[in-house]
C-alpha cells in the first residue's frame, strides 16, 4: 500500500474512533487571502465586516450546525447544499418544520455582486441581516418563540452550553459572549467566502485584455455564446449582460422583474417583486448536471427553458413591474436553436470545481459533533531552529514518547474543555502512559524548566 492509502485508512480510523469533527484554531483554512483575479471588482463585502479566517470558520460551524434548529434536524445546509452550489434541486426545500414559500437560492458567489440586499425580492438589506432570519422562522429552523417553539434567547443559552461556541466566539470577538449580531457577522463572512476562480471562463478571461475579446481556450460555440450574452438584442444579441453583469455574473442592483412572476402554489396571485437572482456562475455542476429548477418559483427545469422564457417575452402582453430592458421592439430577444445552445455552452464555462468540493466550505461536523482545539494564550512557541522535538506515536492509545532538547520539562496534557488531565515533570528522553485518558483530542504543552523553550502540540488519543 502506498503512503496516501495508509494515510486515508488512518484518517478514517481516527475519525471513526474520535467520532467528532475537529477544528484546530492554530491551523485554519485560508479565507481572508483568497486568490482573486484583478478583473473581479464588484463585491458587497461591507467595510466593517471583512472576511477573516477566524470569522469565516465560526460562520462555517454555524452554517452546518443542526443545533441551530429547535429540533436539531435542519442546518442551513439542509437547503443550501455544497454539491448543488449551496442551493437545492427540489422545487421547494423542506426545513425543520415545513417548506418556505420560494425555491432555494444558490448562494455560491453571493458576495460578488453590486447588489447588497438579499432574497429574491431583496427584502433583506444585507446578507448579515438575512443570515439569522431562517433561524427565527417557525417553518425553517424554528427558534420563533411562537406556536410553542423556543425563542432566540434559548438558542443562545443552548450555544453557550456547547464545547465549541464559547471558544470560537472568544477567538473571533475577544470574549466568549454569543449574540445574534456576532452570529450574523460570522455567517456573512463565511457566505461571501464561497467563491473560486478555477473555471474555464476565468482561465480564458485571464488570457485576454477584455471581456469581449475571443477567449483562446473557448470553442467557437462558447465564444459565440459569450458574444450573444454580451450583445444587446437590437444588435442581434441576447442582452443578458445588462442584468447579470460579467465578469462576476452577479445581478444588477437597479432592475425590476424579468417577466417571471409566478408563485409556487397556484396561479391565484403573482410575485412581481422579484428583482434578484443568484450568480450565474455554477448553474451546472462540474460533471455537467444542470442545477435546475431555476428562478424563484422553480418553473424552469432546464437552461433551455430559461432561454425560451426570455425569447417568448414579447408574446406575453404587458407584465406588471417588468424591467424596461425587456420591453419593446428594440429589446426583443430573438435567438435560433443554434444560438440558444451557444449561450448555454457559454454558461457552462462558468462552473468552478473548488466551490463544490472545497473542504473550507464543507461540513466540519462528524456524527453531528464537533470539538474545537483552543489556542493556548500566553504561550509563545519558542524553539531554536536546530532543536528537534518529537512526540510519538501520535495518535496513540497507550504511551507517548518524548525526544526534547536537553533539560527537564513541565508536561501538561489539556483536554478540549481546557482542563489539565495530566501534569508531570519529564526528562528530555522520556515517556508517559495515557491509557487512562478518554478517546479524543488533547493539547500537549511542554515548558522547559529553567530554560527558554516552550512547545505545544496536538495529541490524538485512540
Ligand atoms: C428550509 C430551507 C432553508 C433553510 C433551512 C435555510 N434557507 Fe436560506 N434560503 C432558502 C430559500 C427558499 C431562500 C429564498 C427565499 C426568498 O427569497 O423568499 C433562501 C435565501 C437565502 C439567502 C439569500 C441569497 C441571496 O442571494 O440573496 C441566503 C444568504 C441564505 N438563504 C442563507 C441561509 C442561512 C445562513 C441559513 C441558516 C441560518 C439558511 N439560509 C437556511 C431556504 C432555506
Ligand atoms: C432585466 C434584467 C434581466 C435580463 C436582461 C436577464 N435576466 Fe436573467 N434574471 C433576472 C432576474 C430578476 C432573475 C430572477 C427571476 C426569478 O427568479 O423569477 C433572473 C434569473 C435568471 C436565471 C435563474 C437563476 C437561478 O439561479 O435560478 C438564469 C439562468 C438567467 N436569469 C439567465 C439569463 C440569461 C441567459 C439572460 C439573457 C438571455 C438573462 N438572464 C437576461 C434578470 C434578468
């Protein structure tokens, strides 16, 4: 067996035995310094809530925590699934209790638009304000304080009683107080961090000086689709760029509806206030599956039907609150079958693999549980470059050995609740028995006695 196979086997073993996800605050994913091409300029990241590694990590935990629903059944990810661009291919998702009224929005790339408001009808002013609304909703996550459901304060108490939230809030905000506003800030950071530029489109865009030039890595059909997307109908194009603005493909902020005014349950009234769409990036998965149904009422199962909608608008008569860019002879979208297919081929170049698979956006919980390894504050690891330290075997079930620079060390083994479970003076070639420790994650702290060296390491007890 090669190294990777052993490693995999080993990881499965550890995860199986410890039965909980682990976040190590000393070893966070990079959210703050993502690789962003310089042509990406439209974002709705507020100046007072930039993306940080710690904040987005907390946001990730909140996003995947089923404990944020009153019956521990639904996390945000129940409806916003990573493998579906953080959307849902059911017309209507079921939450903790019942379905919401509209089709779930895909939230990959939610941070890349000039539009700062959230929801299909933009009724929420910011992503932050939006992010806790589903928790209050009696049908989604159920901390509504109504119909016999618990209120938000009881959620805050529930979070306080976990191992991980007090540590995470302290790490991100300086103290362990949990508030709704802090939850919103962290979720805002996590949601906006969901973006990656490993697409065929971005490879092509990087190779040319402007959006309108043919991309060298595109097929003629994809270049034709791009040209149609970026050309006004009166010049023979499809005019999509007017509202879904490249190169981010987020929605324009000052538009009216696109003529799709249905509602999911029945035709008795119309939903004419829809002026937001998710990014047009990631409309299909990396394997080419379309992530329909599309639009707020999930009426269009395929991209072909989406295009038919735009092409047939002129035959529909007056539509209340429709955007003027879609009305009148100058704005008639006329595409033949080949042109339709070209636009769809172009839309398919906008898919990122990383967004669907990136571990930094994946579920940190294992078996619904999570442990956070706290930072040891007040200790700076000080080891000379040449000093070699080894603690082995690690993971271990019975005994760990130490090879340390000369002298005696104070050893502390600390559990994730920050309790010292073992404290002992050891020599520089020494071992301790750990058989009696509970299976799980620990921190080993070594302070040299009468010397300058401090050392911290993670220990997995099997
Ligand atoms: C029961 C399914 C469900 C759950 C659970 C859920 N959502 Fe949603 N989400 C939706 C639907 C449906 C919409 C669109 C609703 C609308 O516009 O009326 C939406 C919209 C959003 C948007 C707006 C995106 C945009 O571009 O404007 C964000 C952000 C979002 N959800 C984040 C979250 C977060 C964070 C959570 C967890 C706290 C969550 N959602 C839980 C179904 C769900
Ligand atoms: C006047 C502005 C406007 C123009 C022009 C426009 N759109 Fe849209 N588009 C919207 C709005 C608003 C929505 C959300 C509508 C809804 O949910 O009912 C939307 C939704 C979509 C969706 C569904 C996204 C999803 O996640 O469900 C796709 C795909 C789409 N448009 C593609 C296109 C294409 C392709 C073109 C060009 C032929 C185009 N649009 C032209 C405003 C526009």
